[in-house]
């Protein structure tokens, strides 16, 4: 038998020489060429990350050849941060994997490795760099937990439910298995804690979308959008990435008590761009501007002196509002309710009453309509007893803002009794003080 097999280069380094061109794999000792087995074993310590190839896959572990004297063992629990994984789903035969050395030699003499911890170390460095630069990181949703989602980044990242989207997400299960981009908003290595925000990524994208949309929008344009939210003062419209506001006064030519009366979230609407504040990225929209203006119908159809049917919509201290067309209301001043003096308009009319009215004045410029009930020939409304003051019935006429109606309206026509204004105690200044209680955005007569 050759003496080569009896030599031990490790114990005879003083006479060993590396054979030139062997890359350290051959040694010359006392004139004999022997393999340098130590050169095939890469030095490493516990905690080091090593690279090897998968040579066997079992139900509970994976064997990896890392060039050591024995294969390394990766227990199934050390393959992935996912729970209860099948080793066959995580690796394949011959695949090159990185693994962290947990124990060079356990009680059974095995080299124990961890694939998930090697991935953790690499992932943590990547996450730290992303947190510092503000760049997003991408990972797959692997769990839906109470309060949010778990994202696989090589590290278990937590994405709170409130930061999954710009708006509240009712069902987080729909994100299961999806790859999503998030920003790192909190990082704690000692606790292995990573908190993420997808909302931050979406808001940044949305900001870019806003700028792009603002560049192409101009006042006067008619565009389409979707109602995204409804509030007391109006409705927000999603214009493919940026929200514009329809103020309640721009919803309809008729009076609107609340936007939900005519709109619902998700409705498709055609709106007109009224104004754009590019610095604050705010867009003012109008819905009524895309609909027929009922006031124009009044101008085109009726004249002073015409009589027509209407419905009382509101009774106030100084008179009543009567709707003569959809979206068109006119004011019947208290002095125009009856031939006799009226202390309280509710003595004569109540909301919902059908009445005939006569047009006294059409103010095209200010979109105001003055009407009369008492000047309709043959119409006499019965007097009703007043048992208690109704809501909105109290008020001081001296504090009512100016109506802006001409004094001719209350000067007394042929059919009005002389001195009627003096009798009801309403002078010219008070006649023009009106519509304080008028509904905003009510159109003519508003």
C-alpha cells in the first residue's frame, strides 16, 4: 500500500509544500504528492452564513453540502419564517442556498444550519437600507392577523390594517398571497420588529397622479368621476387619482339639505371644473352646471304678471318660499299673502300647501323671483289658528339681511288696498330685508 495514505499534512506542516498549480489542493511532503484535505474544508464559525447545494429533502429536514466533512442539516422549522412549511415547497434538489451556521456539531455530531436566519440577516440589511433611503420594500402577504397583515420580507413585517390602503379596507383576506410594496416606518433590531405602511407608497403615487391630472385639467372642463365620499358640506369626486369637491351649493339648482339626498358613494357623475388651486392641489367642481338651469326656463317662459301653480316649500318670519318649477323658488313676502294684515305667515299657509301665485318681479341678474298670493284674482286662503310658534318662525325683522328686491314690488298694485304696507307695519327697508332663512343654493328667489 502506498505511503501516501499514512501521511497527515495537518501534523507535518513544517515539511509540506503546496504543489504549484494545484490551487492548494495538493501538497509535497518528503518528495511525495498528497491531497490537502484541509484545503477542501472552508473555515467557518457559528453565526457565519455559508453557501451550499441541497442534496436531500426529507419530511422534517433538508441536507446541504457546504464542502464540510459532513452535510449540514436544515430542520424544517429553520427553512422559512412561514409556519408549518413542507420542505419540498421551500427548496429543490441541487438548489444553491445560503444558510446560517447554528451549531457546528450538535450532540449527534451534526452540523445544524438555518436557511431562514441567513435570509433574515440579508433581509435585515436590505430593510435597514430601505428605511434609511425611504425606498419601498416588496414582500408577499403570508398571514392575516388581528389588526393587520404579515408580510414576508425575509423578516416578518407587520402591516397595520389602517395602513393597508388610503381608505379603510373591510376585508383583509383579499390581500392573502399578494406581493405588495410598502415603506418601512418603524424598525427595532433587538425585538426583530418591522412595521410597514402600504398607504405611504400609495399616497406618494397619488401625489404624482395628482400633479399629472392637475396639469391637464382646466377650469370650464367637463369631466367624469366617481363619488368617493359624502360629507355634510358636499361630496368628493375621484377623478382617476385626485379628489375634487362639489360643494353642497353646487349640487343642484334646487335646495339640498344634505348631499346624500341626491348622491351615493360609488355613483358615476359628470361634473364641471369650476376652479383649481394648483398650489394646494384642490379642485372645485359643480354638478348642477352640467344640468339644465331651471332659472333660464323662467326667463324664457314667464313674464311679470303671469299666474301659475306652485307649492309652499318653507314658511319664514317675513313670508314664504314657493316652488314654481323644479329647482326654482320665489319669495312671497308677508305683505303679499292676503288682503288683510298678517301677523304670522302660518296663519295663511303651511309647507306643502298648493297655491297660485302671480309674478311681481323677475331679477335676472340676481336670480331672484318675487311672487304674490293676494294678487291672484279670486284666491282667498283661509285663516288658520296658531297654537304655538313653529321652528324658524321666530326672528327679528330688523336683523334680517337685505333682500335686494325693488320697492315697486311692494308699492301696491291696483288690486292691492291702499296703505297696505303701513297697515302691516312693513316699511320699504324692512321689505328689502329678507331671505335670511332662505335655503342656500335654492336658485331663483334665493
